[in-house]
C-alpha cells in the first residue's frame, strides 16, 4: 500500500551548466533586489551580479554571511533588509547564504521576530519573490522548506521549517560550484550523500522520494571523489549538483534522521562544518541502524556500485555500504575521527544529551536512539574505525 505524500517544491527549477543566465527572466516584474551572496563567492559571480543589477532598479548586497547564521546576526541584517524593502530576495552561495536569504525574505514580510519563526510551521507569510542559486553541491537548500540558524546562547543549531521558505525559483548551475575549494566540495558532497541515505532509510521513506534518494546516492557515490580531486571536471560537477538537488528534494517530504541530529551539537558547540560533521557520523549511524534496516542499506550498496544487483546477502551488502561510505570520506580527505575535530571523552555526555533533544529528526530514524545509544555512537566515532 502506497501512503499519501505531499511534495512541495519550487515553482521552477532551472538545472544545468550556464542556467544562471535565466536569472533576468525570473526577475521580470521585480524592482528592488536584496542579494545575499557569500563573500567568498562574490568575486566569482560578476556576470550574475551584472545581470541582476541590469534587471532591477535597485540592488542591495549582503555579503557578510557567517556559516550557520547566528540569530543575533540575522536580527541585525533583518533591520538592513527591512529598510531596503525588497520585492525579491536572491540567495547565492552555499547553504549558509541561501538559508539566510530564505529567513530574511520571510522576516521582511511582516512583524515576526526570528525567535517566533523557529520550529515547524511558525512562519506566517512571505511577500518578496525568493530565488536561490547554490554554489555548493550541497545542502539542496535551494528546494527545501528548511533554514538552519545558530542559537548562540543555547550553543545549538535551530531549524526553521515552513512552506514559505521554499524558493519560487531554484537555479542550479554546476558552473557556480567550480570555484568551491576541494575541502568544501568534500564536506558538502558527503552532506548531500547523507541527505539521500537518511531519506532512503527513513521511517517515512516513500516511493515518490526514493527515486530521488537512490539516484542521488548513485550520482554522488560515482562522482564525489573526482569532483574533489579535479574541481574543473564539469561531468563530475554536474553530477554532484544533480545529486545535491535530489538530496534537497528528499528533505521536504521525508527529511533527515539520526546523522543530522547527532551532528547538531558538533556544529553548535565545536563549530564543525555541517557536511564534515555529517560525513564523520554517517558510517557509525549506518552501522547502528543496519540491524534494523539492513535491506534498505543493501540497496544503498547496490546504488553505490559495491554489490551486484543480483546479490541476496543483505547483511553483507549493508556492511559493504558502510565500508564504501567510509572509503569515500577518506578518499575525499575528510577527518576519520571525532578526536581529530577536538572532541574528547569528557564531551560525550553533554553531546548525547543535546542530540536526543533533536526529536524532529530522531523520530525519523529507523532505529530508536536514546541517550546511551547516542553516547555509544559518539564513543565509536571518537577514535574512528579500527
Ligand atoms: N536549508 C536546508 O535545507 C539545509 C540542509 C542542509 C544543511 N543546511 C545548512 O546549510 C549550511 C551549510 O551549507 P554549505 O555546506 O553549503 O556550506 P556554507 O554555505 O557554509 O559554505 C561553506 C564554505 O564554502 C565557501 N563557498 C561556498 N561556495 C563556494 C564557491 N562556489 N566558491 C568558493 N567558496 C565557496 C563559503 O564561503 C564557506 O566558507 C549549514 O548552516 C547547514 O545547517 C541547510
Ligand atoms: Fe545536511
């Protein structure tokens, strides 16, 4: 029996090399553009900047984008954005810039404070048009109803989830990812893989979403190492952008699970980049979950190409999927243990207590995770796989 599902996506998704040139047509009827663009990206997007500026009568740039935007910074930028009064907000960058653009677009629409929109379905409305152009492959934020902020006081990441956050137009141009350094390509690529894996093994997994998840796993597994080693390879960059887009399309209807929940304290407390935290934890959570969802992990092994399509040994295939994810992270030069990220045994209790608060995501995990389970997953990740 196929369960009912809601797929909420941007009205238009432009995909492919050179597609950023369509931005002018998507700005038709707009006069005042607020552009949130990552400072490291800005020097690489002169052509896009000229097109935007030629298409509207006034443009305001926000380039001081912090990773995982801290709430006090969002408040400050909201004042700047509010006095500009945009009728379109454009996010250009990785997930941090796009999430900031999404949040500012809803905050300038009315009188809500940022604290009031945190959580699920708390956004009242969005007035400006919202256009997203990702420069990483990546979060898939250009198509998701999610934005992630940092609560500086609680030292935790906080999610905002609302249909109003889904951009009207997503322009996924893989040429925009060429300037991303190898380390960013690696961590963001493993993040995209994690989105697909967590959607595919999710308690809410659905055939309408599995098609994206399985294809994304195939694309990313086959291309992430080459994209990291040879960032100019357009075939790999394009495959990664598509895999990332597919990962993003999984996040609205099904979303992520324990890897992302356990990564929250690493981002909030240790300032570990989102993708790096996920890539570190992914194989350990896969090991933990395999006991419950081996058949799904076996299909992941097939999508990753490490097990033949005819193979029937489900447990062995699930183990092969975990081993392949470890290999991909290693080949991409990502750290292999939490201790390399500055975490010590003394931190694990606090991290486990914080992670189990992220019930929004943990409830999606195929195997229930309590505090002692979370601590044990962290403990295994502390020293890395033998
Ligand atoms: N909204 C969602 O659905 C969603 C999903 C997953 C993650 N996230 C959030 O997204 C954020 C992470 O996004 P990210 O992984 O894309 O990283 P990011 O946006 O923080 O960017 C990482 C680094 O790469 C640089 N960079 C990005 N693109 C570049 C390019 N083309 N050239 C040169 N430098 C470039 C940035 O300057 C930054 O230093 C986190 O806050 C995470 O929580 C959001
Ligand atoms: Fe993610």
